[in-house]
C-alpha cells in the first residue's frame, strides 16, 4: 500500500493528503474514519476492503476519486462529501447501507456495475456534471437487492441531460422532488402497475 502523507490535520479535523493517496488493496478491519479528510490530488481505493464500515463524511476530494472493486461490508457514508473532479465507483459492493446524502459531485460521477445490497441515499446531492448509474449487462440489475431501497429525492442536477440510468432496477427508488424530464432511462426495470 502506498500512502504518501503531507501536511498535518487541519483545524477542523481530518487528515490532509497533499499528493496521490493510494489505499489500493488495503484492508480495514475496524471502522475506517476519513471524516473531514482532504485529498488534494488523486485518491485511489482499488480493491480496498472496509470490513466494519467507512465514514468519509464532510471530506473533500479535490482530484479524481477511484473506487474500483472496493468492498464495503458495513455502512459506507459519504454524507456532505465534495467530489471536485471525476468520481468512479466501478464494480464496487455496498453490502449494507450507502449514504451520499447532500454530497456534491463535480466533473462527473459514475456508479458502474456496482452492487447495492442495503438501502442507499443520494438525497439532496448536487451533480454539476454527468451522473451515470449502470448495471451489469448480464445478471442482476443495479439496485435489485432484496433489501435495497434507494432515495434519489430532491437531487439538484445542473446538467440533467447528462444523467442516465442504464440496466437499473428502479422498482424501489424514490425520485420525489427530483426533475426527471431530461434524465435518460435505458433498459430499466419499472415498478409493476398493481391497479
């Protein structure tokens, strides 16, 4: 694991990573706290495993953030986190809750072939650029887990024409207060009409 650290903790708390921060293939046995941490450049969590939860609340990712094949065994919380550049969650697994409430997404964010098995909240997020949710081409669709209830309410989408849901199960998703008029839906599972 490469983890260059520069600087000290800011007055508000949290660590500062001045250069590239790599937690590739790291395993956190206890709860990992990155509360109010500042990642000044690229942050990589490829193949990282969080066995007892991960808290990134109030953190700032000034460069690209990559979560490739990352596994969150217990809750993963990114509430009020700021992602300035490209944010990728590719083939990651959220075994329990995933909380992105009031997060800010910058240049672009992609949740690609990731699994959400517990509840997830993206309520109140602000997406400045593109936002993409795409499931696997074969097998279960994203958000198709038995316990998966997803809150996508009151989202602020500055480029709604660049927001898409592809191969996603939206049967248990709430979009209340979110303008869906320009969002792209492709190959999604809609709720059945019980009337």
